[in-house]
C-alpha cells in the first residue's frame, strides 16, 4: 500500500502499528563487511539476516555431518571386513586336518584350488542371498517412511548394488586366499597330527 493508505490503517487501529514490519533486501559483493556496517548504524530493534553467512554455516554443518556419517560407515565397514577375515581364517584353521588328509590321498593343487574357489563363491552367494532381500526391504521401508516428507519415486540404486556384490566376492576371495596361503606352507604330516580345537 502507499504511505498515505498505511497511515490511515494505523490511525484507525493502534494495535496494527506494533505488527508492522519493514524489510529491506540488499545485494553486496562483501556480505560480512556490509553486515558489520549495518550493525553499527542501525538501532537494536533492527534484525540483519545475512543469507551468505547462514549459507556458510549450513554448509559447514553439512560437511561436519558428512565427516561423521562417512567416518561411521568406514568404521563399521572395516569392522565387518575384519570380522569376515577372522571368521574365514578361523574356519580354515580348524579344517587344517581335513585339508591335509585330502592332499595326502592325492588331491592335486589344481583340484584343491577349485574346491577353495567353489567354497569362496558359495560363501559370497550365501551372504548375498541373505543380505540383498533384507536390504531391499529396508530401502523400501525408508522410502515409505519419507514419502510424505519428500516427493520422489522409489527406484533401486543398481550401481550401488552391483558395487556391493563385487565387493563381497572380493572380500571373501581375499580372506580365503589369505587363509589358504598359511595352510599351503604347512607340512601334510603335521596337519594330520593336529587335533581339532
């Protein structure tokens, strides 16, 4: 409204006067210096909202949350990988006698490697048969809980799923190779003498 119209509204209703707020939008090449100057010349009732400063604060918060989130994910991933290595290594160590017996009755190194590769593939497939359906259900539940807040369609992150599948086989294969390398160096007779713990 024009100033005259505003004066008429205020003179008719005194309660409106306390509700009136004036806003001024300014562009600046140096927003922080501009805010300092405005703080010096304006009275205490004036509020200066610096969009640039708020944006910087929000970006810093996003960076901090990203560091904590990705740090937590990395920590959980390393613990999981260490757990996989430990489980497979312990399993292979407990089967030293079995492997020594197979080698003593004439199983060739090529056949032994085929058996270990088959077991590695079996471990990976078994992990994926449990993990993928559970993760798909969890992804849909997350989508379902957020669909009222954000408007987007449900789609599967195929590249991430493919990355996980490949990573599972790499981790399991590396754990099996690490464990088998320790067994291959051992003497067959010592392996046959060993009692299972």
